[in-house]
C-alpha cells in the first residue's frame, strides 16, 4: 500500500491517506455549483464575453469584476462563455457555497436578459 500511496502522490500530485483498518478518514471538499444559460448572440464568443463584462460592471457595483483568459470573475464566481461563431452560446456560471447569494444574483441577471444579448 505504501508503494501505491507514493505513486499516487508522484504521478497525480494528490495527497493520499492511509487510515488503519476500520478507521474513518474525513477529507474536506468544497462544494461548487455550476449552471448553464443559453444566450443568442451572433458575435464570436469572446465578444459575447466582453458584452457580459460591461453588463456585470454596470449592475454589480461594489464588486470586483475581472476579465482574464476569456473568463469573467466576480469574487470567486466564475463566468465562462463557450460556443461557435453562430448565434447560440453557452454561459457557465460556477460558485462555491459561500458565494451562493452573489452566484444567484449573477444567474438572475443572465436569465432576465431573455436569452438574447443585444
């Protein structure tokens, strides 16, 4: 078992626990929620992301809204746009349990747009 533990740590860079027989080991895991919203926008996905950035900067005053590597982040909430050059884009919104209120606010902003981005 020690050999397997070392291999897991080496290859995957993951901590590996070896509880004794019958012993329970608790591993804290953050809960993350992800929602997908479909938006119609004929522009390329990065232009859609830029439009969303402006909307979030206007509506989420008091929050730090950043745009890096094609993704928008508001505190620990991550918003990513994917899709082809055609109309339909998928907007993914992910947040942890601690940012439930902010994540739901961002989701409501996207849903209130009527699935179209002008």
